[in-house]
């Protein structure tokens, strides 16, 4: 065997080093279990943070929609009073808010994706911790039995392999979770610093102008609609 | 032969399957030495499929020393390079 026997040699060499340091495998198992529970808690907290960020953005959307409604009422009133200039200003503000709303909705969608991913990691980790809890008890019992029989040979080596394997599985789950958490935290930071919102603004001047022109057309159309509504069209 | 797939558990593999495993293992070594990411991933998938398909799973409660240990199924090319380069023969 080529590669695979290398792998075995490396693994066994590492394992014997670990075993030399470990005086009581039962304590190690308990410590490992405690670490896993802490990890799970931290994933849950992170998930809650992402949900909170999303809620903040959703509240912002509600507030902006309220403002839009208020501005439309103001435009209507202005038209009733024959002040078309004021109506145009109000509708322009309404259009600007619409652009902010589009940006916010995009961000909310992004956070929803992160939330789903974190929830998947949480479920996976939860299942692993649960499986470990059961396995831990079996291993502890087996270790005691092996100790009682003073059987240091095969069973002890098998047990140490199991231990190393289980801790490796947890380490991998932790690494993946850390990656997810880092990504979620980065999004949070972007939202808080407003960079994400800036990023949604088109950098291209032509596009910006087209957007403005679009908003102006929208303002004109709404003005016509309101005029008709108040019977001045 | 008792084979452990890290993070998964142990299997018992016997007979012709061992020859096949040996062949796949050589191909995997070649792919890794050549820096062939796709080749490594393909061979590794085949190795795992062979063990899972033709081997018999040992219960977790049976404590036996493995003759062969395989990396975790989601081991990437980079991780494999790092893992195997620790063996005293230049791979990279």
C-alpha cells in the first residue's frame, strides 16, 4: 500500500504521542463533550445575532414604508392646494426612499441565506454532540472493562483510535462552523458600517443617471395619478 | 484487513477487494504527487466507495486496531498534500 499506509503510519505516530499525554481517557472524553456543548452554544448565539440583524433591517423597512405613505399624503394635499411644486418635491423624496428600500430588501435576503446556512450547521453539530454523548458512555465503560482485565493490547489501541477519531470529527465540525460564523460576522459588520448599502449603489455614472431618470419618470407618473385622484388632472 | 475511515468508523475488507484497493491507492498517490486535484478527488471517492460497498461495517462498540487508516471523507486536496507530506518522502 502506498498512500494509505502512509496515512496509517502518520496517524498512529500522532496517536501514540497524544496517548502519552493523556493520563485518563475518561477525563478527556468529558472535557471534549464540554467543549462541544460550548461550541454549540456559541453557534446558537451567532444564529440569534443574525436573526437580530435581520429584524433590525425589517424594522427599518417598515419605517421607510411609513415615510413613503406620509410623503404621498403630503403630495396629495399639496395638489389639492394647487401647489404642484411641493407635490413634486414630496414625490421625489418618496422615490429616493424606494431606492433605499430596494437595497434593504437585498440585504435582508442575504441575511436569510446566512441564517439558513447557520441553522444547518447548528443541526449538524447538535446531532454530532448527541451521538458523541452516547458514544462517550460506551467508551468509558469499555475503558473501565479493559482496565479491569489489564488488557492493554488490542482493545486499548482500538479505544485510542476511537478517541482520536471522535476528536478529529469534532474538530472538523468546529472548523466548518467557525468558517460559517466568520462569514456571518462579516456580513453583520458590513451591514452595521453601511458598506453593504454603499456597495449596492451603482458605481457607474451612466447607470446612476439612468436610475435618476427612472426615478424622475416615476415621480411624473405618480404626479399624474395623484392629480387624477384629486380631480385636477 | 480492518480499515478505519476517520470520522466515519471501521470496515472489514477481504479478498479481491484488497487488490483493487491497492491499485486505487497507487493511482491516488500518483495523482497527489502530480498535483492533479481532479485525479485525487476521483480516486479518493472510488477508494471510499470500494470500502463502503465491499467491506462490512464493524460496530462502534467493537474495539479493534486498524490495519489501515483513511483520512476523513471530506479531506480536500490541500489537506491531503499536507497530511501526506509529513511522511519522510518528498511529495511536494
